[in-house]
């Protein structure tokens, strides 16, 4: 095995867990790809369950970009069939399925946002409904025969639900089988996913072998990025801790500045191209206190925001953040909005687009993120009734002066 491919594999596996053969097996695949002039087929499956992507999703997408830059083929699988089942990974109850129309609409939104990280135009984009919906019952039985119930019950989420007496629908067992069979159909060499996809992705390797692939796929697992609270995995379920790719430069910069200091190095490592030397320097500065963590965080916020909004956008976000801080949290160019007096807080939050839905508005209130003239609103039935004006705040960066 030549040294150049060992080094290439070592670089690609930064922040990643590679199964089952680690760097050595990846280096073998990279060398064989080079010697045969055959790009590796690198798979990422996506169930577009929501229309927005967030920075947590970009951890895997950035790794895909590394493979793409080396000339390998990215295969993006839209879960037209799997999204109608719902991935039970990490879930404590059965997930609702999506309609065909919802999948199509969300998928288009995904690709628009992914193009900020990847060259989607050069990727191979397929929909697993094209083969899974065409399977006969005999085909399905053949696939199901490759896995035992005991194997399925080794998944933490299934085992936990079974122990707690919570129902597990039979169709949920088919989700990992469907995802695994995707690897057979597209003949993937490597599958990427988050650490919560360990069972599903390794099953893909087993199913490929069962269907005759001599050298089944390698699995590369990437960390799940914590939200801005530094505790819970970043998710649209917790909008107050989530940084979406559709966020404005002002919101993105401000949210990045809100992460706890102990997350600075992790965010740099997973969301930027910082080198090993740069990361070690950041760790040293944070440890010895030679640089104010706020200044390091400012550099992080600028770097990440610039990737999605350009350097001019990042500068606007930085200027707005500094302006808000110098004005004790209230911007000097606050928008004035009329016609809100007498309306309920949830309707106002949605109407002002401070929340994408009434559900999100309720979560913001429950999280203590909504204030009127600096006072937290905790009553879901709160109705505005003011004489002159009131400053409404949602989160740390959304303000409106209601008149």
C-alpha cells in the first residue's frame, strides 16, 4: 500500500469513525480507485422530513465535499420511500410518515441549501422510491430473510422501547432494511452518516455481501453537533438552539456567538477548515487565557457565517452583533410594527416571522425566549394591550417595536 493513500485516508478520517477496517481499509479503497481510474461511489441518504437544513447537517456534507474534491462520485439518495416510513433511529416513539408531495417539496429545499456546501450539479441524485416501490412481495421477503429479529433488537432505540413497553410497529423494522438495500442498488463503496446511523449503515454492508458484492461498503460515521446550548444535539425540534442554513447573516452570527466557551474548539473542528495546528493553538489560548474567548468566538462566527453569506454578509452580521451588545441587547435600528395591539402572543410571533409555526412559537415561550419590554412572557394566552408602544424580543436577536 502506497504512503500517499495512507496519508489521504488519514486526512479524510479526521473527526470520523471508520468501520470496520479503519484508515487501512479506506486507504486500500482509495489506492484501488486510483489504480483502476474508477471513482469511489460515496453514499449519503436523506429523508427530507423538514424543509430546512442546519449546521449539524453540514458536518457530513463537508466530508462529502472532501471526497468530491478528490474526484470521487457523490451519490445523494432522496428517501422517497424511506421518508414515508420514518427513521426510528434514536426515537422513543413511532415517527409520522410523510406524503409523496411533502418529500418532493422538502427535497428541493434540501438541494438548494446543500449547494452552499457541495457541488450538487455533479452529484448523482436518485430517489429510492424508484426501486423500493417496485419490489414484489417475494423480493421483500428475500430482503427480510437476511436479518433476524434478535439483530434488530440490538438497536438501542428498539431495545429501550421494548423494555419500556412502548409499541414498535413492524414497518419500523423495514426502515434499516430499506436503507441497507439502497446500498445494493447504487453499488456504494462508502456510506456516510451521523453516529446515530451506526446500525443502519453497517447493515448496508451486510446486505451488500448477502447480495453478492465482493468488497462491501466502508462506513464513515461523523459526530452529531450539539446545539447552541452545548448539550442537546442540534435539531429543528429545538429552534432556540438551532442554526439553520436559511438563517440571516445576523441570526447566524449572533447564534454562533451564543455558544458556550467549551464548544468553541468543537465548532471550529467540525464546521471550518481549521488545520490541526490552528486547532491546537485555539485549545492552548482557551486553556491559558492568553486570548479572550469572546475574540476567538468572534473569529469562529465570522468564518462560519462567511461560508454561507460571503465575507460582506459576515461583516454585516458582526457589525449588527456589536451594535446590539453596545446597546445592551436592543438594536438601534429596531423595526416598528403596527396593528398588533389586541392580538395574542403566538399569532404575533408567527405574523412577524419570529417563529415559523405556532408550535415553534410555543417552544420559544416555554424556553423563556420571548420578552415584552424586557419581561419574560410565560402565558401562552398572553394578549398585547398597551397605550404607546412595547418592544417585543424573541430569542437574542429578533426585535420589533409594536406601536
